[in-house]
C-alpha cells in the first residue's frame, strides 16, 4: 500500500499534481488547512479538484478552516478528526484544528479537549495493528513545531498521546517554517510544510511495517 500525505494547501489547488504517482496512490491524506479562513464552498472546491485526480481521500481540517469544513468532510466520509479508521492492515487516527494560538483562528481546541479527541479515535480504532496519527498540530518540543525564533508551539497533548500510545508515524503540519523529520518515542514525526512549497510525505505499508519518507519536490 502507498499513501501520499500533504497539507497546508491554503486554497492553492493543484500543487499535488507535481507528486509522482498521485493518481494511483491507494490513499491520499490531507493534514489540515485546506483553506485560508474558508468554509464549505472553498473547501469543496479544493476537494473536488483533488478527487478528480484521486478520489481515495481522508482528511482533517486545520485551524484556518472554519468549523463547517469539518461537517463537509464528515458528509463526504473523508473525516479523521477524533476518529479511528482502518485502511487495509494499518489504522489511522486524526486530529484537526490546533492547540490555542495567539491569533484566535477559527478551529482551536484546549489541550484537554485534544487529549479527549485523540483518545476517542484510539478507542474507535480498537485494534492492536500499527497506526498512523494524522495531527494538524505537531507534538510539542520536537523539530516539527519550532517557530523561526526557536520557540516550540506544538501541542503537549499530542506529544503525550504519542508517548503513551506509540503510533508508528505522525503526519503533521501547521508550522510552515518547521519542515522537518523527528523521532519521538519511536514514532517518526514528519512536517513537510506547505504543499505549494513542494513538501509531501510518502508512506509505504508492507505487512505490519510502515515506512515514511519526506519529499521536497
């Protein structure tokens, strides 16, 4: 199985067409910020364009997507937010929005709420097979959540979840300037940055083995 993941699209449709094999991937995962303070109409425009290239999509919304984007994803059976879903031999758990920011963006959650959402997804998944965490906010204190001034702004609840539940991979985004790969409690944490800047992640699944690779096209 081959999974292609990217996020921070911000209404810039078509950047995914530079990704080799986008049409034939078994699954496309969006890690949030489909729009730029947009709602259903704006998100639908992006999702429709992507579905024309590959209709096998699962997604979380980002903090810059209005809450109605979550409803749209649910209606299209694409949503991962607070969900645990199985795709072949691998599970996926998702978290949309972000931990609180100084900017009062449309979709933010307290750290307590984030912890509850992640646990709900874990409980829904139920099994013991390897799983991937799709979290718009990166875990706190890693190479993937640093601002340019070096301050870490990721989610402490996401970090605690990774340390306790041990996903194989965490696909994240949110902090555009923190394109990086890191390792946290054995979990490969990958932030490819904005799609328009060429970043995406490739997962290959063979049996119970999940390999993840950051690409910059």
